[in-house]
C-alpha cells in the first residue's frame, strides 16, 4: 500500500523576501481542531549560520494553507539550551492545551546541508570540562505548550544532555495512567542496547518531564530502513491499535516512510508493520533540495476518515499525502 500525493504539492514553499523562511519550509507538525488544520512548520533563511524557526499556517480543507503572519510564532532563545534552532515539531493536545515536542541545539548548526560547515562551527571554544552536549552542539529534545500557537510556555529539555536524542513524540493519551514518549537516541547502539543501528525507543513518565523505564520498541529490519529508524508522527488511536508512522533511512541516505500498529493497552507490542515503505522520495520536490531524497512527516490528522500526512520534501518544502485510515489499518493487520 502507498500513500497518495496531493496533486497540487508542495503545499508550502520558501517565501522570497522573508528574513526567516526564504530558504526552506519543511517537516510540519499538524493538528485538526474540527474546523481548521494548524500546520506548525520548520523554516530557515539564507545564510551561513542557519537559525531555524517555526511558522504557522492554517487551512479549512487540509490542503490550501495560508500563513498566519509575517513573523515566526516560535524560535530559538539566545544563551539557552535552545539558542541555535528549533526543529521538527510534533503536536498533541491535552485538555485545551497543545503540547509540542521539538528538537533543538544550543548554537546555530551552520549550513550543514552544504557539507562544509560542521554542526559545532558556531559553538564557543569551551574547555573540556564543559558539557559535551554544549561543546559538540548535540541535539536535545524539548517540550513547550500553547493554547493558540502564539503565546508559549517552554518547559525545557526532556532528553538527557549527554546524548544526541531526537524524533521525540508523545502519545495523545495516557496509557495505564502514564504518559508515553517515543524517541531515537542515536548513541544507544551495540550489544548493551540490543540493536546495531539507531532505533525507536519508548519511555514512560507521570509528569511529562522526567522519563524512565526506557524500552527498545523497534529496530531496522528491511533494506529501506537499514541505516536507522525513528518515529515520525504522534500515534493515532484506532479501533485496532495505535497507528504510528515512522521513517527509515537506507544505505544511500534516502528517507522513506513506513507504518506500525501498536497495541492500545501495551504499546510495546507491535501488531503490524509495513514490509515496504508507504512513501518514498520520487517527485522532484522530494529528490532535490537542501538534503536530497527525503520525505519526512511530523504531523498527521484524520478528516472524514482520510488520513492526511504532512511531510517535508528534501528539507525544502511542505507536502501532503493521504490514505483511507481504515485501509491503512487493515493493511497493517494483514
């Protein structure tokens, strides 16, 4: 089974003349409130330093989006753990509040997509006693909350400082009274971790900040995901299990999208998994960009029984692909 691309892709492209989104707009998180789809997307300007922000766009039909205004709605804070960039938002809702997980760095990553500027190029020359995460400009993942995507509460990091950990996303409901998080710690590889490549882990918390009981959920299996895998979109509760999209990277560095079905009461139990990707880079806007051959979803919503998957194409633009929700779940059930 394959997702069907929207015929008018890309749905968002870089905005010429903008001071913060004229180079790329990609990897959007999404939420549907019953009336509008809110798209929280990653954006960056031309230049060597490559600061990264979040912009907001909305749509009443899930296809045609309008930017909310001329300025980013969320961005890095100089002098903090997220002073360089904010990336790859994933959105869930508890009560009347949206909770957003996102990746961040303390210093601007530089134009890493050119292959010439290292990620720690703009990091001050700290002594060896300084935390490794700061010296090497490692990714940490953080949590923020908002009710309107305008005013924000930043809760801080939710992954350890000593490791590069991203692709963090929350389940939209508690399971057995605990919050559930998926993440991909890049350095948890080897015999001590029962995996030979970066994999998807699942953790639990009772307060959304302190996470414990780390469990290995899934490791690469097929050729299209042999290099690493990571969660993409917050799981959706269905009649037959939690539907979760994930990405796999092959040996050529191409990014693909697969899907899993997890048990409702025990999300560590995988009920189904796609043997082949449901979306791979094929179109020009997926093959050519800042990072070629990338399809990378961060948001999915269901409108009238149709799963809308919002993804970044080649770290350059935002696009949409769809499938009947029941058909994808049936496919996973085999």
